[in-house]
C-alpha cells in the first residue's frame, strides 16, 4: 500500500487539505495518506524543510512526500521530483530541496507531465498528486520529466567549527518552546576530543548535556540531544524559548577547554 | 473501500472527532475516514457549506459526507440524507444543504432510522454514522427514510448580473487571508462579452485577471480565478483581507465598458 | 486490521505526530492510525485522560491506545502497558492511568522491551510503537514485561454524595465552552429518589435537566447529560464557561428537596 505524505502551509480550516486527499483517493483508492504538518507558517520553506527532514526518515522506503508550500511554478522555480535514499519528494524547487538534504539527492527530475486543470494556484492538487500516483503505481522517476543536476540553492545556516568552539544557531522552536539548534551530536563529539565544554547563549551557560528533561528539576534549564540528534535547550516543563528570550536564528556557542 | 468524510465545528482538542471515527471503525473496520475540516467556526453553517462544496467534488463518487454542525433535530430542522451526483450527504436540514448545492439535489430523504443512544446532543456519532454505514454497505438511500422534496432554504448571497456590472460578495477568507468571492469564471465570461473591465471594492480597482499569485510582485494585489473557479483577490505573499479591510459579505463589483 | 490511536500534547505544527505515524507504518504497513487529540495542553495529564476516556470506548475491542504525554521514564514513573475491557493502553505510569479508569484495570505490565534509539525524550516513537506493534501482531501483554498490581495514584476529583446534596466539580471545558462536570447520570438518578432538585453554581440555579441544547432559546443556560452521561452546563449557541465565569475544578452542587 503506497504511502503519500503531505507537508504544507494550508492550515486545517479551509478545504485545501481535503481537496488534495480526495484527489489522491479518486486516483488511487488504496493510497495511505499521512499528514506531516499543515501548520507550517505561511511561505516559511525553512520551517517546512525542518519538519519534513525530521519526519520522513521514519517512513518506509518508497514513501512519496508532497511539499505543498510556495508551489507556484515560474521561470525561476520549476516543479521538481526527487528520489533520495528510497524516498520520493514532489514540490517546487524554490530552495526547499536544498534545505531538505545534507548532500545532493540521488536523482532530480524537472516535472514535465501536464496538469489537468486550467488553474495554476493549486499545483499540489492539480499536478503533484498526478506525479505521486504515477510513482505509487511503480513508474520510474525518469518517466516524469527531464533528469537534471541543478537545484535552487538556499543556504541553511550551518554551524562553524573551529579548534576551540562550535558556533551554531537556533533552527526551530517547537510546541513546548524547546530550542532546537543546528549542532548535531556527531559534530559535537568530533570537535570535543574529551575536553570540558560550556554551552553559551545570551548570558546563560550550561556545562552538562543530559539524557532527559527530568534530569533537572521542573523549571530548570537542560541541554540534551533531541530524538533526531540535534542539540536542544529546554526547560523541564517550562517554555525555554519565551523565558530565555532565544528565538530562531539566534546564536549558540559551545566552547571547549 | 468506502470513504466517509467529516466536516464539523468540533475542533481537534476534544474527544468528539475521535468518538465519531471510533464508532465508524467499530461498525465498518474497512472504512476510510477523511477529515474535511473540524475548524469551522462554531455554528457557522455557511462556512461549513463553503468548505465542503470546494472539497467534495475531488472525492470519488460513492463517497459519504457527514456534516457535523448544528446537528440537533427539532420540529423545524430534521435529520436528512441527500444523494447528489453520486455523492451522499448526511446532516441536519438547518439550511446547510441549500447552501451546498447550486440546484435541487437528486434525492432528499428524511432520516427515520433510530439512533442507538439515549442522548440527543451528538447525532453525528449516534445516528449519522449508522446511516453512513448503511449507505457504505450498499443500502439504497430510500431505505433510510422518507423521500421528500423539501429543504430548508437559506439564501446564499448570489451575484447580481446586470448589463454593465456584476455585483458580487466576499464569501470566504482563507488561511492566507485571500478573499474569495461568489463571482465565478463562468459568470464573468458570460457577462463580459469581450469588453474591458474593472474590478472594484472599497477604493481599489484592478483591471486585469492574472493566472497566478506570482504574476505580481510580493505585497501587490492580484485578482485571479481560484482553483475552483471563483474570483479571488489576494496579495502575493501578503494578507489581503486584513490589509485591504475586506471581510465576508462585503461587496465587490465588476464593471464592463 | 489493527487500530492504533494516539493521544498527546505534541500539537500539529511539529514533526512529532508524523514521526510516530511513520514509525508505525514502517513496522506495520496495515495498521490504521487514528488521532484522538494532539491538542492536549502541554503536560496536562488530567485533560488527556478525560479526552481519551470519552473517546476510546467508541473504538473496537483490540484497539491499542498510545498515550504520548509526560512520557519520560524515571525511578518514580515507569513505562507501562495495560489491558482493560479488551483495549490496550501504552504510556508512562505518571498517574494518567489512575485517571483513565474507574476501577483497577484488568492487567498491568511494566514494560521491559528495549527501545531502539539512544535518545530518551521520544519514548512514544522509540518504545511505545514497538510495544504497540507487538500487541497488534497478537503477542500477549505478559510477553512485554512484568505483571504488577501497582499504579501511581492520582486522585480524580470525585463527587461527594450526601443525603440531600451532590457536590461535584467541573472537569473539562470543551471547544464550545460547554462545562462538563464529574456528576454522572447514574449518580444523579441514584441520589435523587424522585425528589425535586436544584443545580447550583456561583449565583446561578437551574431546576430542570433538558434533553438537548435547543430546549432553551439561543443564549440561555441549559443543563443536560452529555453524550457520555456527564452533567453538562451549556448555553444554546453561546460560550457558557466564559460568560458564567465557571472554570475547571470549580464546584457545582445539586440539592434535593
């Protein structure tokens, strides 16, 4: 049973999500449609990429992921299908794909199949579903368009790694107001070399990385690697982002000594 | 596999949506249940009708749509099942059906099957699901109650079409604050007769209908026919409704010259 | 087809819900995953228990319910699987189970199966799904760990029943701002003994229990037993909680005379 996931900024109030699901089921009644999130802030492709990047590896290989954000095609931004590590991604190459993958994805195709409607504002319903159903029926990605090596590049803020310091950034604030950074456990371990460390942001300093929120008392600050391996700053049962005044793109440093 | 959709003002915080889904699955484990929206503003049947009208045609024929808004039965408002163009609709005849269809629907039945619970505040769980499962198992609509020709009439604001002007209204503001009107592409084309036109609302004037949001620069106003054929006024990556001060039921005119 | 439900405080904005669904589908593609609610206020296990308690009996026996709230394991709070009246529940024994069931559940097991990841902040994805899939494949609950009789006890506010009065509390405010109390129809009937009654809260008094909201005019106060048998105070098409100033844990009395 083919899995098709949806990530978008459509919200849940309007008819958009249901229109896409109905179109999928009309073309492929056996499809399993799963919402990644529809509450991406409008037009925020970095947030959409973060959410999908942390969700899709949990799905089985062969899953097809539709990206319904900033989908209008233009001279600059084409409709694109990507195959990467056994997953498929369909969306508009507005930079989101460069934010989604660490490395160049395995295959990139400029979508050339026609859409069925005369309207150009709802590509997810009118074109991406068609491509998804083709893939779900076993068509090769090459049959959907032209192979290419080009992707629009948007630069994800990457941590800067120096001899005695990692300079990272806040990537995402989650529903609990936990602060998720772009410093991964792998980066930290490679740079640390058994030295002592201080995690520094604003006027705060943390000298320990915990395993769980409850390693500290309720209301206290804790640093840990989250369930995807990213360094996270949180408060046990509190709202770290609001209370610490730390927001997306703010800097966070780890100094070694 | 039968498809049952849900449209309601129950929100997603409480147990109501899950209670209905559990009841469906208890009676028909193979049903595919799809949410249209549960974020209809409380008691707003016009909004519910708008959302479902724009979503349901995307579903396959044979789909069954439960309308879970203002469902309490009364002397004035009975429980009703409708068959129209191959789709089924189950809800309370509080005027919502007259807002849902342009023309009188194919078949209207006053629901007479009993409900299973002693409570009368959750008809969707206790009566509509039962009717839906009957239909999904292939029962004819006539077996669920009494055929009738009557529907409670609520008047949808319809555009007024004169020789040189179409007077329409704002029907819906979506999550992007796009402004969706009741002037359709068909109405526009029939009235235009190759003349020039001006779209007028408040102190604004638009003389062009675009194909996509990105036909104008970010922050600029654009008029286009949306993916369901309704005239829409939007701002490329902006919030048209808030910024233009245009809200539901406000007037919008198209003058021909 | 096994049904796995999810109840959590993860919200719908982030990747958490999708990560769990993807993990389920990776391990059991034929599973039917149903959201109970993900909009439980953060860390509010009483609210989570209320919502699940009102939803799960509608699901077929054999359903497996994952409780994704305050899931971190600790010396005080272990991971637990429960079988009760044919349903299965997987979560952390932080008191939520004592709030979920009136009586001691049929079987309680301390979960001992290993989790697959090195992270301890996302037990729902990394351990509860594994337990759920075992149960869905037909394993006995005893194979997942050690049988026990102990549960962490959190005291649910229970109504106090005296000769001439029932003293109850507000348990939950729903999306319509209806006020749901812990006084059930059974308790009321047993205590009433055909006497007259007054429902009293703040400076209000209601002397009648209605069958439906529309038994009173729009904007008027109505008392009724809700679709799960709990006494509810509502306003026909109005927001009772806000307008009457009645909130969770406030007292409500029924006096008999």
